[in-house]
């Protein structure tokens, strides 16, 4: 009985401490935020030639890298068109990230309350490191959240991060 109580207490303490390892960080003044490991240094940002605001941030926790690419679009797009643009953008990232293989983009559930479309892909880079990416768009923004080195990290933390776009 003592062992059972000890295991339950340890599990509860781990869950509480695990949830405190992440914090919600705002993405500039876009009104959006994401969950990232505590200690995140903030987003680099610039304005593109077309007037879109581009935000980039990356943070590490344990063996995994957590990254965010967020584009606040100057021009509004129909959500179906924006989803095609996001899919194309994700495909173009293969070269700069040295992606050798991918499973192909999977369209998944939409976030109906906000009209946001969500897509998922799995990558493997030229060094054999596995990634999971999740893209979001509603026609006003494009966002890509990625976890590099998914095999060596905490799956619950990775899923919390990837689903933590608000």
C-alpha cells in the first residue's frame, strides 16, 4: 500500500511540475499566443517586402527543439486559399531545414469556433532526426509549430505545444 501511495504522489508531483515547464507567450502584438518551454527568449520579427509581419522563435527543452514560424498576413485570404498557401509554404521549408523525407500533409480537424484550418506533417531530416509539424491558418495568419527530435522528448509536452496555438 505504501508503494502505491508513493507512486501516486510521485506521478502527481511530476504532472504538476511538467505543466509548469511551459508558459504561454504572446506572438508580438498579433493577439495570438503559443505554449513554449519556460525561459523562451522571445520572437525575432520583421516585415516582409509585401508588408506581412513575420515572427520566428525557437526554444529547447530536454532533447527536443520547439519552433514557431508565424506570419501575420497584410492581405486577407479566403480560408481555403490560405490553407493552400500554408501547404505550399510548408513544402518550401524542406530545403532550409534539410528535410529528406516527409509523410505528406494531412488535413485534420478544423477549429470551427475560429474558422481555423489545421494541417499536420511528419518529417525526417538528412541526419535522421524526426520532426512533427502542425500548421494553422484562418486567412489572416499562417502559423507553423514544429518539434525537432520527437523521438527523444516527452510526447505529452510535444502535443501540448503543437496544440497550444491560441
